[in-house]
C-alpha cells in the first residue's frame, strides 16, 4: 500500500506550512498499534502528553522507512550525462540515518562513496539521494553498504565503485553491551577498487580534510 498522500501537518511557523506525504489508512492502522504498545508498557495513552503520540510515532516511522517507496536506480538515471572523464569521483561525509532491523533503534554516521566513470557521470546530489533511499528502510549496515555499491554499479556501469560507511548504533550504546563510543565500519568495492592502489587512493581521500 502506497504511503503517497499529501496530508498537511499541524506545524505552521511564520507562514510556512509543513507538508508531509502519508496514507491516511496506514496512519490510522499504525496509530491503533502504537496506542496498544503504550498500554502494554503501562502508560495511559489518553493522558494529555500522550494523546497525539501514536499519530506522531506513526508519521515518524513512515518517514523513516520511506525508502521502500523510492527507486534508487531511477534517481540515478534521471541525472546521467555522457562525459569522457575517467578519474575517481568521490562524495564523502554523506550523513546517514537509518534504523536497525533487529531492535528498530537508530544507527547513524557517514557514508563515503566513489566511482570511476566509464562514459557517464551522474549529478553529484544523486549520490547522497541513493544513500538516503537505502538508509530509509529497516537495515543492517552491511547490507546498506552493498546496496549502495550495487545500485551505482548496475546503473552507471562505471569502472568501479567504492563505498565505506562509519556508524554508531544505539542498539549497542543504549542496550546490550552499552558501549557508547564504538563505531562500526563497513566497506564494499567493485572493479578498479578491488585493486590495492585504487582502494588506497580512495581511503586516503576520504581521510583527508580540505584546507
């Protein structure tokens, strides 16, 4: 069932009306479930502070999982251009916000993506869009890394793709082992990035700082 239905939110600040896209039926179904969760936790969903909580959580979850309704390959194809450029293109420090599928708690950090064109380049803003589309689903970091790599490789057919993701996982920080400072790093490569020289160049570029 599609989530695409424009519903005005109740936040209006200085003439700006926030518009989100939700499906009314999904919202109502999720509200019922979240109200039940509050009751099972021992809360009173009818008290003032919780009256709108089931609806807010329902909308938040639909926003955080909107990637299921988006086509990452179509996003890339919409901004592909023929260009005889064959050096590495790197987009680094892309913010990542996703939800662990095991505990439905957030993990967040940065993604670094590179590709070597093979006759086509893509609008730079589309790379972060691809990251967002796959991140806005219930995920594990390992699969997220592979999905970004595979999407770019399959769509652009470059000489190679490199993806590195560094994230903190609240399922490790807030529960379980409760290690607040641990960072998980995953990587995935194709083509030229399987060669040590190219991979090392990529890793050096994402580690460097401008200026």
